[in-house]
């Protein structure tokens, strides 16, 4: 959307550089956030801004998700994530994020039918799975497989039914990634692929495709389905995080949406981002293997000379407890109670949190548990293998990536993302023939 129509221009910021003075518009969002619109800065002053890590830089206005990092607020289309986790389902929340409002019963039923209709994967795609080396990480497989969707389901250019084409494509992605993830798991174990069933809900189908087998038929477990809905609702969107910005940036070149989503999956994979949920469990297992003494790990995390960090702690935006971590923790407690199970890693995580939250280093650095700190505990209890934890994050984030892609794609002023730099390398240099080089 046009930035100028989208926000209220209240006043201007005055920038003085030497004897040059310029006025730049200040924009205010619907929750009172303020930004200085510098889109004319270089033309007016010859200067650009510098913001490594983009921590102070807005790349867009958006109506989708609101976060307040100081107060620990997260809302999708204005609805607090706590309410959605308690009352909604992942499919309903996906509809909300993509379409901007909660669906009527009729709209929700139609969306569910579309998801069901799109749940099969082209049989020829199975061949790709067989050719990945046995130890391939499921995130690399998922990113590659999503990219192949363009070959099997190309979006017709400029067709008079483009709007409908796009909607089918968005539904196709949300439905097929769930099937592709389960296929990847089954094939990695040398087991027959399980097909989606029309009588199961989105989450129930995922569990069935993952765990159904002739020797142990899948039994619907409503507690596990509730927990998975909550897990995916909490991961569904998070404004301009690393992977969502990657989707927007890659899509801005007008590549097909499958390639942009594939880039988002790749960006999410890293341990500083979505890969942290796997890294947290590996850290807790290392503490357990080391006799359960958390103190050395806390001290290493504080040591400037040690690259080790407390995985699942800290956040670029939240400078207080991640609201999602609170809900995930409660979900873990619910699962343990209903399933009558326990997990020694949860005890280690709770002790780690208690010690860290009292330690001045973590207090001074505003380091609190984030969504990844407890999510692995829930996924373990649901029987998901550790190397698939980030795939589970990616499946949850699909509606968010799609909604954010759509917001850019629907903007008539959508521009190519092309940041600038300040060059600090050699000044003019010349080619020297190899015989004359030192
Ligand atoms: C996700 O952006 C999103 O919204 C992401 C996400 C989403 O839903 O999309 O919420 C999902 O990615 C959550 C974050 C998962 N990552 C981890 O849990 C990895 C561990 N955490 C960090 O590496 C770190 O906290 C980041 C990457 C999450 C945020 O880092 P920043 O904002 O770049 O901050 P920084 O690295 O500059 O750290 C600031 C200070 C440093 O100390 P000083 O040099 O200033 O003294 O805090 C320290 C850091 O050393 N610090 C940590 C720490 N995180 C930051 N010290 C120990 N352990 C940590 N985990």
C-alpha cells in the first residue's frame, strides 16, 4: 500500500548537516509507533543511513501483526495471540492472517475444503526425496521441495483468473508443505508414505501422515491436536523477522511465491532464528549429559570470549518475556498432565530459566526466554524428531509469510528491495599482469 495513504503524517523531523537543513516526514502507526520517512534523504542530502542488522529500520508499513517488545504484546490483525491460542485453530488463524478478518463458518468450511483438496503431492515428487543423501536436514529438503512446486503448479501469468490462481496457490502451499514434511519423515525412515485423509483436521492429518503405520495405526489424540494448533498459532507470524523480511526481499524481484517462501525457509533454518528450537534441545541434552549442572553453561553464555549463547534466550524485539513462551510453557504442562508423562529436559529448562532471570548479566541485557526455549519440549512430547523442530516452525510460519508476501504483492507501489552501502575498500586500482605482481 502507499506509505502516505497508509499512515498519518503528523509532523516532520528536522535534520541539519553542516549548513544544510532538511525536513523529513514523521509517520505514526495505528499503535503510536513513529518513524522518520527517509525515502527522499539521499536525493535531498546525498547521505544514506547506516543500520547494520536493521534494528532501527522499518522496511514497510503493515496491517498484519503488531508487536510491542517492551510490553510483551503480540496481536494478529489486532487480536491478542493469547485469545487465538485459547479459542482458535491454526487453520482459522491462517485465514485471519491472510484475509484480514476471522472467517464466517461458511468461509472457514470452504477454506478447509480447499486445504483438503490441495493436500496431495504430485507422485513424481517422491523421486526427489529418494535422491537426497540419508543424513539430509529436513529444512534443506523442505526448502528444495517447496521450490519444485513452481515446476508442478506454475502460476499462469496475466490470466483473467489471476486472483483465483493466487488464492489457490496460497492454499496449496499451506496444505502441501504439511504433506511434504510428513513425507520427508516417512521416507527418511524407509517407511511407506501415508496419504492425507479427508476426515481428519489439519493437525490430525499431519499426525496421521507422520505416525500412522500398519503395526501401530494412528489414534486421534485431541490433547496432542490442541497442543499442535497452539504451537502453530504461536508461530504463525511475527512482523518483519529475518525470514519474513527474506520472503519480502526475494519476492520484490517478482519471482514466483514458491521461490520466495523457499528463501524464507532457508533464512529460518539458522540457529539464531528458527533453528534455535533444535539448538535449545541440543543445549539441554548437553547439560543433561554433563550431569545436569547448569552453572558452567550460564557462565559460558556470559563470557565475552566464548561464542556459546544460551539458546532460546534473548530477542531483537522482546525486551521482556516473549508472550509466546508463556503459552508454550503452559501447553507443555497441559500435555504432561493429560499424557501422564514428564521430561527431565523440562526440569533443566525451568532451573536454567530461574537461574538466568536472577542473574545480573541476563537482567542487564534484557534476556528472557523466547518462543524457542520451551517449544522443543512440546515437540518432543508430541513425538516430533529433533531435526524436524525447525520444519515445524516453518509450517507454522507459512500463513505469516504468505500474508506478508500478499501485502507487498497487493501494493501498487511495490518496489524492488535494494539496500545501499558505504564502500570502505581500495580506492581506484589498476590491473597488474601476473608476471609483474610481487
Ligand atoms: C526467533 O525476530 C523475530 O521475531 C524472531 C522470532 C520469530 O518468531 O520470527 O521471534 C524467532 O528467532 C527467536 C530468537 C531465537 N534465537 C535464539 O534463541 C538464539 C539465542 N539468542 C541470540 O543469539 C540473540 O538473543 C538474538 C539473535 C535472538 C538477538 O540478538 P541481537 O538482537 O542481535 O542482540 P545481540 O546479539 O547484539 O546481543 C546483545 C547483547 C550482547 O552482549 P554485549 O556484547 O552487548 O555485551 O546481548 C548478548 C550479546 O552477547 N546476548 C546474549 C544472548 N543473546 C544476546 N548473551 C548470552 N546468551 C544469549 N542468548
